[in-house]
C-alpha cells in the first residue's frame, strides 16, 4: 500500500483507522512519506501514544533519519523498555555506533530500563563496529549481573563482539559456554578466527561443527572457503570434507585422485546441490576475491 494514498482513509484515528496508521508506519520505507504519516498522527492528537511513538522511532531509523528518531524519543511523554531498544537500533542501523553505545549507558545510569536481548545484541554490535573492547566488557559485566548471559541471542552477540575486537580468547570462552549452539554461534567464532588470520583454528572449529551435527549455511561455506584458500588447503581440507558429505566417501576419494584442473571441474558438479541454496554464489565470491577463480570454473552459472 502506498503511504500517500493511505491518508485518505485516516479520519478517525481510533479503531480501524488507527490500525491503518499502524500499517502505514510499518510499511513505510520513504522518509518523506514517514513525515507525512507523523504529521497525521500529530493532527489526530496521537503523538502521546507509546505504541505509535515506538513505530515512529523504528520508521525513522529504517528511513535513514536517526536524528528524527531521537526527536520522537525525546518528545515521548511515556516510554517503555522497547522504546530504548528501538532507539539503539535506529542509531546502529544508521552507523552511529558511538551514539548507540552512549545512549545505552545513559539509559543504564539514569533510567530504570531493563534491556532485552535485542538491545544487548544491538549495542554489542555497535561496540564491535568501533572496536570498543572496554565498553563491550562493561556491557558483558552488566549482562552477567542481570542473568542475561544464558540467552542465545546475547551469547552470539558477545562472541561476535569479542572476535571483532580481536579478543579471540574471550570470544572462545563465551562460545564454549553456549549449551545449544546455532549456526550463528558457529559462524561468529569461525569468521572471527578467519578475519584475524587464524585459518587453521577456523578449520578446526568448522570440523567440530560438523561432528556435532550442526548444518553449515552460506556464510559458513564462504568463510571456511576463505580460510582454506588463505592456507592453500582448498583441495585438502574443506573440499574433501564437504564433498564427502554431499557425494559419499567413494566419489570423494575419486575426486581427490585427480589433478587440480580435473578436481575443480568435479568439485563443481559434486557441490552442485549447494548452488540451489544460494551458497554457491557466496562461495564463488570468496574464491574470486582470493584469486582462486582464475580458471573460470567457480564463476560459471552466474
């Protein structure tokens, strides 16, 4: 539904037409349309409505105006915990990571706010973007104090933050404490090792991932291929393991008895099932970036 066209229906903001305002805000992706919706909310005297206020913060964040999101937040007569979470998200979405972190600590210092997992995840992501390890550790201490350190979303964000801040021992420590890891958990630690040049450790974690029965996704596939290529182990490590999974041990051994040129051609066919999932393009991109697609084998099918 077009945001401008929807204004015709907004007369009585209660009931169905109140729902129309909500729908318009949720669907809005254009800043000028969002401002028009905001004006209608003011016209109907609904600018004190907490739910609509939260949607306005979210809308302005999505439309690229953290300033206007902040203005809405400041003008809200009443706020709930979700208001703070959305404001942190508006800052991080618009690459204002320092503002997101400062806002979080201001909330903790002066307000009785209980951040949820998404607030912690967003502010830890901001710390990661800035490489603000000390701030990240402060947030981690708060997470432990409030008992949120068992939440998987928070744990994954901590692993990612520590890894991106070059504190791989801390990242590994948090990772080991995750009882039930999902693919995001594995990707966070694997990519951390790869990003900081620890390709062998990344491959070790990848093999452990497979042994524990977790299913890799496109991100895993691309990251591990980068690790293999950086070590010159594409044919020895990841490819052998993955082809064995896809094709079975007999055909895998046949592939690896061939020379490099034939092996690449056979790998393309053996990994064909990955192409349909979208993983193939991600993997080919990683290979091309490292100069390993020079034969054109890994770029066919684009």
